[in-house]
C-alpha cells in the first residue's frame, strides 16, 4: 500500500490563485457513477427491496428518477410478475436503462418515460401499486408537491418507498492521506456546503413530508453500508469515480495542497492512485421510508368534497385525505419499524 510514500508537493507561493476544478476526459459520467454504485451496493439494495412492506406483490411499479435502473432492476427481480415504468429527465440514463432491460430480456416488462418531474403536468404514469424514488426527490425544486402527486396516483392501498442518502460514500481511512490527513472529510464538508445551497432537500427526513402528502403512517429502515474493496470488485473504480466528482464540486473550497493530494489519488498512473490502495471500503448510510395510501380514501374524500370525478386534483386530494384520514391505520402496523442493519448486512444505492 503506497499510502506512506507520497510525493512532496511544491508549496505554492502565497496568494497564488487556487487551482481550477480539474475535469478530465476520462472522468466518469453520471451514468457510469450510477452503474458503479449499483454494482457495489447490489446485495444491500436487494435487502431493501426484500424489506418493503408490501401486502401483496405489486403488479405495476413506478420508479421516479430511475437513473440507469439500479432500483428498477432490483425491483423487477424482487417482484418477478411486475411491470415497471421508469421515469427520468435524462434521456441518456433512460437509454442505458432501456438497453440493459433488453439485454436482460426484460424489455417487455419495462417502459421508460422521459419527463421533468418538476413540471406542473406529469405524463400519464398509470396507477401503480408501488412507487419507488431513490436519491431522486431531493433533486426536485418542490418534492412536497411531487409527493402529493405520488399519493394521488398510487392505487388505493399502494406503497411509496423513498430512499435517501447520508451523502456520497466515503472510501478512505480517516487518516489518509499521509500528507493531508482527513482529506476526504474536507472534500465532503466543501461539497455539503455547496449542496446545501443548490440541493436543500438532500438528506431530508421524508417522514414528515410523507405525512404532509396525505400518508398517515410510515415505516423506516436505516442501513449501514461497509463494503471492503477487493481486487475483483468495483469499490476501487467506484472510489475513483466519486472522488473525481468530489474534486470538481469541492475544488472551490479546498486548499491547493488538498487538490494536489487528490490529484495523486485520481491519477491512475501514480503509485498513489486510489486504484492501488488496499485499504478502501465503500461506507455510507441509506434510509428508506415506506408509506401506504389508504385503501378507502378515494370515496371518502370525493364524497366529502361533493365531487363526481373519480380522481381529485393533486394537492386538494392530499390535503383532504390528511384532514379526513390521517390517523387511520393504513392496513399496516401503527408503529414504524426503525431497523438498523449494521456491518454490511444490508444496503441500498443512490
Ligand atoms: C442520484 S440519481 C438516482 C438514480 C436512481 N434512482 C438510483 O438510485 O440509482 C438521480 C436521478 O434523478 C434524475 N432527476 C433529477 N431531476 C429530475 C427531474 N426534475 N425530473 C426527473 N428526473 C430527475 C436524474 O436524471 C438522475 O437520474
């Protein structure tokens, strides 16, 4: 492990301008990062989909912000008779998802829909009995409105599952690197500062938001992930891809010494490359909230408002259901499960 033998980096002259964010042609694309995430955390993601408190196996699944399909394919495996609609604003992500579905002979079970979920009008997404949104709602400008929509389009008795990240995974020991101990933590602190401004809902507690959207009760699962890097798994390439993105996003706030140390880690030809380390591990925390739409809320709400339409407008419907039904047990345990699976027993991706 070359960690103890890093080069001395020349000290920049005082008041020297900070290095600009380095973006190299070989940097991983967002789709590649999602695929590496899915590969490293596949086993843990399967644990999460197995945990979902569905009452009967869903026939129609909706994956909101599906990306390249990490959750979609885990759900299709978990529920082999289900069909799935994958929604994303990125055509590139959906193309990859479509190609993977075809390769895996799952094409006839998958529909892809390109849509911006921030827009007021959503395309027809059917009446799913399971809606899955992993690491996607925090990208939206108004996730509360989106959750209200989800509530209203779910089949009565259907389940929504929201997966949230504690942040990007960590890979290095806290003491790394020898020259710049604590380097990774400083990168994350810089990133968090920026994300706090640009993505204020990242890391949100989705429980109260589900309640506000009309769901009366939720279960929650928190999963600690710790996947050791080995020669034959994807932890090294995943670390490289995530650190590349961190470097770009956090460069504005890091001292040049940190950027130089990062560049050593990111240079595959360097003896200090992250790909040559034997002390990597993908560590993160994922939390899943699952909530059910009441089986009987449609007639109650429509009657209460004197409406004839089967389906009320989004927002109005959620507010009315909250007022009328929020204290009901939604065919599930009244008290949430708050499970902590430690030590790599379970995981999800994002
Ligand atoms: C971090 S990725 C998560 C992908 C996938 N759910 C997973 O767990 O691997 C977030 C995804 O949300 C999509 N997204 C972001 N904003 C969106 C929007 N306004 N409408 C639809 N999709 C959006 C992105 O294109 C990206 O694929």
